[in-house]
């Protein structure tokens, strides 16, 4: 082997790490929590929505909490409320417009929606908690994907109070 080939395989010299580097905030982070499920409505118009919020301040009254230092996002923090159907919309938009493999959503639980059940069906606390955990895993996988972070639909989902279903799909520019 030539000297040049050997030089290419040597380890890079790493800079020494101090306590601030080791235990400080990561250089790029994206934190999304889903919490505070609320069931509203009556009969067939009944549904559950969830708050999406950032982990730093758990006292915010919102559906989803979002905190990041990634430069692609115009807001560094946001809090929105979303329904399961909003997550379905996001999944469909990403499958249609992006080049990523979109993970599955937690199931629709069709058997739990049958009439004349002896329990609350999809409005039981255990089911709502199970679905909340599944939605949190879903959104964190999506939002953590570098290609998905450029999609307008994800930005709208995470940062805007209402979802404009007539938006023009595309990429977000930094």
C-alpha cells in the first residue's frame, strides 16, 4: 500500500471534551411531548385531542409542545392542539410529497368504535394513553428525520394553530 492510502485511514484527532461539552445541551435538538388528552363533544361528534408541547416548561396549556434549536424551524418553541385525524393528514402529506418512509400511526381501533359496547371504547383512559404514547413516538420519529424537517406540512403541523389543508406542498427554505 502506498503512504497516501495509509494516511487516509488514520483516526482524526478529537478535541478534548470538557464538562460543558459532555453535559451541556446538544448542538441540535428537537423535543416534542404529547400530553393532556381532552375528550370533547357528544355522540358521533365526540373526539379526543392532545396537546403537543416542549419539555422545558410543562405548565403550558397546549396540545403539543415543541422546542428546537434547529435553524430550519422559524419558531424555536410552540404549542398546539391536534386530533388523531390531524396526525393522519400529516402522514398522508408526507407519504405523498416526501422521499421518506413514514412510520405507521397507532391503529384506528375499529372494534372499540362498535355501538353497544359495555365500556367507553376509544374514550377509555387506557386506550387514550396508549394512543398518546404511539402518537408521541410517531411525531418524534418524523420530526427527527432530516428530510422531513424540510417539509412545509410538518412545519405547519408543529407550529401553526390551525392546519391549512389547502396549503401548497413544498420544501421550507432556510
